């Protein structure tokens, strides 16, 4: 049986600062880097990402790069997105297309994102990031600053913010 513990052990996953578990699986070091305003980046990176029943939330965070999310195994995951224009949208990443779930979710850079596993033991996902992921390009959400920016969505912000984010800037 494939459980959260199985995937953590089999894939060598480690705790992630935004919640859940991860391990980088690819970085395009065979190609020239992309120059960004914050330094050179790989053209693309990817990770395995796991949400579990004991760590079911990917807390609010903002990435500068575009990210594709893919569902591999387990239960569906709901993604909450706060767009620069103030709009909130949700998408469910899962395998049941008849229920309106999606196998792939694209989140453009500059869109705030939180995710959660509503039920079940786990969800195993992959993420592909371009330009490649760098922690300098990610900001963890602070409830006070996100609510000031998106006051109409205070309840959902508070529900999925990490209580004490380690990266204070928003």
C-alpha cells in the first residue's frame, strides 16, 4: 500500500518551509542560466511535493516564476490563488476529471498560492518551475500584510497562513 510514509521514504522527501515534504528532482544545469533581476537561475527545476494528513497545508506564498503542478497519487488538493487584481480563485488538482478536477494546474509567477489536502492520507504531486526555483524568489505570506492587500479574503488568508513565517517580506 502506498502511504505518505512510503513516499517520504521511497523518494527521500524532506520537510518544506511552506508545508508538506519535497525533494528536487531536476535542474537544467546542462543549459545556460537565465539572467533575472535577482541573479542567474536555471531555465527549469522540478520537485516531488507531498501533502500528508499531518501536514495538509501548503501555506500562502508567492513565487516570481511560473509553476506547473501535476497530480500523481493520492487524494485531490485544492489550490487557492490570490491574483494581483484582488480576485480569489480555486482549482482542484486530482484525477477525477468527471468531478471537475485537473491533472495539471498552472500558477503564473506573481500570484499568491495556498493549497490543502482536505481528506485522506496524502497527495503526491510534482512541480516544474521556470525560470528555475530559488528561495530568493519565494515570499511566505504574513497574515497582516496579505489581509491589508486582500481585505475581502481575510478568512481564507488566515486559514492558510503559516503562523510565524520565516521570510517577513510580502
